[in-house]
């Protein structure tokens, strides 16, 4: 799958591009466009599930995916 913003190859289940940090354009359910929600300062969206994680966390507390 390619990111809709930067065109980088990303894994199929990633909702947020690990290269540009923007939503990939598709959610993991039924290929519905994903929302571009704001995240609190010092936080970032998980590269896999899209939930908000602290900027210093190495792994997502929701899905366990290693963050970039």
C-alpha cells in the first residue's frame, strides 16, 4: 500500500505513514478514508492503529507496535 500523501510504501494495516507522519488515506476497516484528527502537543499518532501515544514512547500502549 502507498501513502496517499508522500507515496511511500507502508504496511497495509498502517493508518499513519511512518515517513511523513500523516494519515495514509485509508483506515484498516473496509478502506474507508481515515480522519486527520489533531493530537495533543508532545504526542503522536501510532503508526499502526492511529491512537495517540506519547512522543517519547517506543511502543504503542494500545496495540504494542514499535514506533518510529
